[in-house]
């Protein structure tokens, strides 16, 4: 009777036999943990897949044709495509032969096809390529944000940003190589935990550094706009808000990974940055178009005749016309003109009106 009362049916075990007859003892809690892990991480990657696919469609539909050749659009679109493929392959992994119960507990992957191995190697490569796109996009944004700084400050920020981005990419590339070797050989020569942790740390530092640069820079720009009584909600404020999100939210997820036992939390960092970067560009672009349509000057000013005799429309800036967000090279000499813009006699205030959308 005592034996019956001490028996816990929820912790009982069962035996699996390998191909050579070796017995493997598996408990119910171990099986539950395996199933729970697979469900949680599948939901995680499926959510990232759906969000990335939705924003990719939104980006393709809302971006004007004349802006689809810009570097920032190409990089952001490539990042979303890579993230869709990455999360899709991750979902296939947890519904494929690698995640079958017998293969997991016996470590017998003899029935895993070569295409399944190729998918797992592709995931590690896509992780690195995705980070390349993210770092390139952030470098472009920092380049545009810092266009009005003194040369010595710009050079320092560019060099330091390149070093931080290079370190993050180097650690991610090392993890990609070691992961690929392990997948193909199924032999782990040394623990990859420290390398994975270093990769996550350097990636988080890189993202926080880039975003901190343009958040601080735009904070000063917003302060200038406030002093000039410019209360309109413009592109700089929009990128400021999106920069705060890009800085704080991915950093929170990268820190949570060390305290909350949720599977693959670090993958959310890359997905969040991938989604936020094109979102901020779309929001800033729509704000520029909205403010241009509502500008009193744009409403009263009709077609103008250019030097070549053709009719031109749009606000006149010196002897140039503004037809869209300016490129980084143009922002150094050309600035948008709005009804509440400062007088050209105030050069110290003109830096606040540089269009910060990268092209």
C-alpha cells in the first residue's frame, strides 16, 4: 500500500530501443519539456515570420516607385526577405525529422535527408547575412543623421561605428562557421555557449550604439526646432521615436534572454530591428509628403518655368526644386523649405531642417 501511494504517475518513464538494441530511458517530464520547448519556439518563429512578411508587403506597396532604387530601400527589403526565409526555415526545422521524438532522445539522425542538413546550414548563413543588412542600414542612417556635424566628429563616429559593426559581424561569422561544422558532422569539439553569448552581446552593443548616436543627435535637433517655435511633427521627430524603439526594445529582449528561460529570445532582436528600420523610413516619408501637400507655399505656387523652358512644380529652394527626400550628398547644400522655415540669414538654425531620410 505504501508503494502505491508513493508512486507518481506524472514522473514515470518509458524505454526506447535504438537500432542496435540499446535501451534509452526517457521520463515523462523530459518528454514534456521537449514538447513544450518545440511549441514555444515554433510560436516565436512563426510570429516573427508573420510580422516580417506583413511588413515586407507593406513596404513594397507603400514605397513610391521612384524610391525603390534607393540603397536604404534595397537594404531594408533584403533584410525583410532574409528574415522571412530565416524564420521559415526555423519553423521547418521544428516540424521536420530533426525534431522527431526518437531522433531527439537517441541522437539518431540516420533518416534525416541531406536537404534537411542543407536547410540548417542555410539558417546559420542567413543569420549572418541578415546582420550584414542591419549593420549596413544602420550605417546609412548614422551617415545621414551626422551629415551636419563637424568633420572631426563625423570621422570619429564613422570609424567607431565601423569597428563596432565589424566586431558584431566577425563574431556572428565565427558562430556561423562553427554551427555549420557541428550540423554537418554532429560532433561538438568545444562548447559554443560562450561564442553564442559573445555574438549576442556584440550585436546588442552594436544596435544600441548606432541608435544612441542618432537619438542624441536628433534630440539636439528637436531642441533647436523647439527654440525656433517649430511644433510640427516632422521626419526628425518620427525617426527620433523609431530610434528610441530600436534602441530600447531589442536591448530589452537581448537582456531578458539571460534572466527569462524562453527559447531563442536573441532571434527577436534581429527581427525587431529588421521591422523597425523600414517602418521609420515609411513613416518619415509619408510625413514629408503630407507636410508638403499642406504647405501654404505649395498650395499657392503654381508651375514654374525652369531655365530650360520646361514647367516645374514644387517649392523653390534657391535655384533648385524639392521633389522628394534629399540624398545624403544633397543635404549638405540643400534644405527643405516650409512655411515655418528660418530665414537664410540664420545659418546656425538651418541644420535643424536637413531631411534625414536616407536614399
